[in-house]
C-alpha cells in the first residue's frame, strides 16, 4: 500500500491506498509522525511513501481545511475492506451533501434497516475514509452523537460548523 502525508490549515493529514482507490484517510494531527503511526495501525507496516499519491485529492483536502466547499472528492473508496452492512451504510453516508446532516435513524431507514440506528453508529466507527465518507455529517436526533476520530466530538462540531458557515 502507498501513502502520503501533507500539511493543512488544521494540521497534518495522511492518505493511503492502491492505484485509483483510497483505503484510508487520517484526519488532522499535530505531526507527520503521528499521521504515519495512525496509518500503520490501520494498514500494517508494509507501506511505501508516495507524495505523488492522489494529488487531486490532496489538493481538495487542503482546500477543504482552508474553508473551500468540496462536493466531489474525485476518488473511489476501496469498499472491499468492509462487511456488507457497513458498506451499505458508508455508501449511503457518501451521498450526504456538504453542509447538511442526517440522523443515524435516517441512515438506518435509507439502508432498509429501520430501527438499526445503533448499528449505523457502529458501522460509522469502522469508516477508514472520513471526509471522503463524511460520517461527521451523521448526528443523533438530539445532539451530535459520537465521533471516534482523534479530536472526538469536538472535531465533529468544528467540521460541521465550518461546513455550515461556508455552505451559505
């Protein structure tokens, strides 16, 4: 697997994948070393650094964290890494427009499993490509819900606030 690490306005971000499919995205961390550690934890140590990997996605991620609206990331996610239910949830979440949110229950109904809101939350915990699959846009009916990325719910709030402000 190949990976790249780059700096954004919010911190260091990493991407990993094969050819035209992204497998993993690390949300902003304070150092490139912390990003590489996260990538290794999720993908294993057999990595090749390739700063030319996913150049257009890198530019879009940099723009996103600078406040640019990104509607289409222009990359396919490697969904083969997920079980069937998780894949359906993540594909549904991929369709949530920039600056908008859906509830866990909304997603459960959309994938044909009404009443499976908690299972949707568990599926979202498995998301290896946040932003590309915007799991931060899925919220609880009364509140934000959870967010397992480094920075937790506070990062989720910041992402949603930035999107709401720039989507206007």
